[in-house]
C-alpha cells in the first residue's frame, strides 16, 4: 500500500523500482494499492504508473501486465471511514492475489502525516493481518530529538521496532553498501583501519542543484537536518564501526550504534570551531547563471538557513581517538559528487622525492556517485628515472551497474523490505543518537544570525571557512574533481 501514490517520490522512484523488481522476477504474488487524496479511477492510476516507468526506464514489453497489479483508492488520512473502506478493499485484494495476509505500508507522504496514519492503521484494523506487516517511512524522521521521539511513540504504538523500516536512501547505494565489504573482507585494509595509520577521513557529498521548489521544506531543515543528520552520519558510522561478529541486522546495527555513542558532543562555544555553515549566493553552474538561495521561491529574503555544512567529527574510542572525520555537504556546489577519502599517515621516514615534492600520502578513495568504484593512491618508481617516485592509482570501477540510471537504491531497499531484511534501514537508536548530536549544533546556529550569508558563490566548493577548518589541523580537502576514478570501458 503506497500512501502518497500520486506524489513525486512514487512516480520518480517507487514505480520504476517496483517495475525493475518485477522485470527481474522478484515480485511474484503482489498487488499495489495506491492511496492518495484526489479522486482517480484505476485506469488513470495505471496509466500514471505506466508513464512513470516509461519516463524512467524507456519502452518496456510487459508493462500492461505489470500495471494490472495496481489499484487506486482515494483516501482522507484523517478520516476513519476512509481507512475502513481501505481495509475492506485490501482484504479483498489479499484474497484475490493470495497474499497470505502480508502487508507493507509505504508512507511516501509529508512527515506530519506519518504519526496519524500509523495510529489509524492500527485503530481502524489495517494492521490486523495473518502474515507480516511492515511500515516504510521516508525522512525526515522528526525535526529534532524531541519531535522524533514523539513520532516514534506514535509509530511504535502500531508497529514494533522490527516492523519499522526507516529509509535512508544512501543505504541503498551500491558503494555505501560496499564500505563494509571493502573494510572487512580485505587483509590489507582492516589492520590499518585505525588511528595508528589513518590521519583523517573526508566525506564530501556535493550537489550542483539548488533548493528550487523545495524552499518551504528546506527553510525549516537546512543542510544539517537534510543531509548531515542522516546520510552523512550513516556513512561515518559505516566507516568507523567495529567488525560485527555476524552479518546479521542486529549485529551490524548495534556496531553502528556504538559509533554514535562514541561521538564527541560538540556544543556551545565549540560549535563554530568544529562546524562551518554556508549559504549560496549567485553564481554560474555549467555555464548558466544561478540565483542566490534567498531568491529561491518560498525562501525568506533574510534567511538564516544553511545550504552548506562542513564539520569535524571526533569519535572518542580506542580505534579513532585523534582521527578527525571531516564531512561537507552542500547545494549549488561545483560538482555533483559523493566521495570518501581515507588519508593514511605519512611513512615515518621519507627517502624518496617526487620531483622535489614530498611523497603523496596513500589515499583510499571510495567513489559513491556519480561514478562507483574505489581508487588506491600509491607511490611507485618513475620509469626510467633514478629514484624519483610518482603517484600511481589503482582503480576499480563498478562498470555495467549503470550507476546514473539506477533508481538510486530504492529497488534494493524495497526488495530488502519485502524479504524482511532491515539491515540497511535506520534503527531508532541510530536516529536518536544522531539527532542528539545535531541538535546541539542547530541550537547554536538557530540562535545566532549568520551575518556573512550568503558566503559562497554558486558553483564553488563552499565558503572559505570550510577550507580553514582543515588548514588549522594541517590538512586540506582533497579536490573531488582530481580524484575521478578511471572508468574502464
Ligand atoms: C535527500 C535530500 O535526502 O538527498 C535532498 O533531501 C538531496 O536535499 C538528496 O538532494 C541527495 O541525494 P543524492 O542521492 O542525489 O545524493
């Protein structure tokens, strides 16, 4: 059951992803009930599903068969009688398709409806099923720790923690899932993966898009809540966690939670030493002029909302003491790119020179998007030279995965949910700890006006202060453009 079936997410991500699962034979017995406010008949709904698949994936042969599994119900989320008729309809569909009473509720809706819908699903009997029941919810999961707790309480009165699948679409990305394998399946990395050998880790997720028509939401969110609290923190946890004793959902999640528990709290006066906020001004991206954030629709002309954040995260445990994790994310930056750079410490004594420069440090670059792969930066002898060293790169590219065209992990996440595998969804404890961390930063930022806004030009890599954040520790951001993986065709 997809709540919000006429919305953007359903059209852009969910229908194409369901189609891909269908095409791969991963949906055998299934039916989808699209639920939304507006009145629509089944034929029109099926046509809209078809259109969304066509526009995402192009012409497909068995589309008619696929869309014949889709039904539509107009629905008022606040009205019990609406749920009662939905229940009857769902029971009927269950029987027709022999679904064994298994039911997934996907809330592709504005977050204020998550709690009320979950409560109605229970009180109006939709959760009384013979099989399994699962609730999938999109972000944002609350606005801060308090509101997240309240939302969780409402949801948990209808679903157990094991039945709640909180989506973080970064956990559907192929290379984010690969972090664990790269770390724990390679003898050459895991022994070095600690403060003895790693000097710092940098995670960049930059976007060229601006806020565009999402001004209303973004004004109350900002980059801190929109990207850092969830996607960036999840990547930190995967990079920093201890090896799980087994590859089970509970073991993996509990190792991630231990990372969150070890996060150093950054609060009060410390916030502006560890974190930098930015807001885009006018600029040029891809040869086109871009407006400043304050000129975007639904945005306050004096807005104090950050569209960029960079920060230094410290994990106070035995493995990571002393190693900064630098993160940065922002809108309207120079490139669309998500990359992780693990910078290893310099060797103790350097005997070689690279044309009068110091040796480059070893880097392990994990390319999350748009290209997917890993690159290891090493030093080797320059052919023909005396003992001059030069940097060489060993690259692996996930070719054939069609990275740019995949529905960004939704296909994998939907499939995981159907199989009952919650590993790549966020557990409540992870959500709570990361809100507690982020709340301390937003508290300071919301109570002090950023006089310098806008402080970076559209089409750049953010404000100068983000560079200074690393410079004062003796580092610099590895430029994302120079770290491209060589895609082997
Ligand atoms: C979403 C944010 O969660 O992630 C958006 O709300 C952002 O603001 C998007 O653009 C980025 O996702 P991706 O997959 O394009 O990096």
